[in-house]
């Protein structure tokens, strides 16, 4: 099969299901994994798709209103999240006053903390995050508010009011979607309000997002791309670097 034919079949499959794994494409096209990976690299270079870890997605923005549970999120893209978390942990120093957002990637950040980062002071709206920070011997503050079962995050007006009393040197944020036209987004408006408040109160804001989050739009806006730097395993498009600082772990 000629490369052009494979390209057509790959894009046809993606047009039907928006995303595909390397294994799925190998089976559909009857070709080797190395060939598929080369094809995905070339199609990514041409801007026809976004090559992500283990497969590909379409480059146009995808709208996602639903949100997986915290338990489900912790099983997704684990190696990528751990690499992002290790890079984020290295940015924290003893003198920092840090906010850590609720979420699965930021929970990996808490688990990765070591050395002088354990001497920093922390605020978090993640229940699991607070527990793990306390177990590591860190000084940790929690805002008041409503506990959202879906994400185990503290949200609501009381949380926003509490967080407005702080000035953070660094904030490490989660987002369900990152898109050029929509910025950083999340499914729940109450969580978005908490996140937006923190970004406004932080000297540096880092959004920890794996490559599957790019070109995805959720209903609630957190902030535009200029409002925070991106720390990711791989940025699928160089266009994001025109809007904000992007650091990648896969170089």
C-alpha cells in the first residue's frame, strides 16, 4: 500500500472516531507499528492530525462536557503524568508559597515532592492532595467550601473567598482542555471559578497537562493561554508557543 493510501485511511478512521491508537491503526491498515508511527509523524508535520502518546487525534478542537471521576483519571496517561509531575516538583523551592490544584496530574506532583520542596508551604483544594502533603510532613492549608465528589475538590463561594486571601509564588493547575481559541477550560463552572481565582493570585501559574488535553474545549473557561505557562510531556502544535511559555518533558 502506498503512503498516500495509508494517509487517507488513517484520516478516514480519525474522522469517524476522533482518536485512534497505534494498535488500532495497525489492525485497520494491516501494516507494521513502525510504519504507522512514521505515517503519524509525517501527518503531524503536515498538520493533518495531532500525534499523541500511543496514537493520534484530529487537530481541530473537540468539545467535552463530561468529566471522568478522579479514580478513572488516575488510570489515564500515567507515565506522561509522572514525567510532568517530576518536572513540576523540580520548580518548587523551600521559600515558595504554593497552590496545588485538585486533579490526577497534580496528585502525582504531590507524590513526587522531595528535598527542599518539602519545606515549602502549601495550599490545596484537593482532599487527597492535602492528606498526602501532610503525610510527607509538609505544612498545608485547605480552603473552606463544598466538596465535589466527582473530582474530590473543594469548590464554591467559600473556597473562592478563602483563596482570595493568599498570594502564591507558584500555582500548579489542572485543566481538562487546552485550546488556542478557548484557553484553559474545565467541565464544571465552580471548579473553573476556583482555578481562575488562584491564577489571579499567583506570581507564576503552571498548567500541568498531558498531550491528550490539547485541542480540547470544555464548557467552563479558567483563563486564556497568556495567563499561565504549560508544562506537558509533548506539545502537539508549535502554535501554542506563540501564546505562552511551554515546557516539554519529551525532548
